[in-house]
């Protein structure tokens, strides 16, 4: 479960960084959005697994 959470968050942050590189924004908006969405997705998966 820990590796699943780390994987979700890590991939989402990495995608956010790639988005930041291509968008040219001064602030790392993509990294922030990716981190938040990855965290939400990871928590959702953990709650779903624990409720089984």
C-alpha cells in the first residue's frame, strides 16, 4: 500500500513537472496540481482497498 501511494504521488508530480517545462510558467503550477491530484488519488485507492 505504501508503494502504491508513493507511485501515484511520484508519477503525478513527475507529470506536473513535465507540464511545467512545456508551459513556460514562472510558478510550478503543474507540480502543485500533480502533487495534489496524486495525493487525492492515492488516498482514494487506499480507502477503497481498506473498505473491502
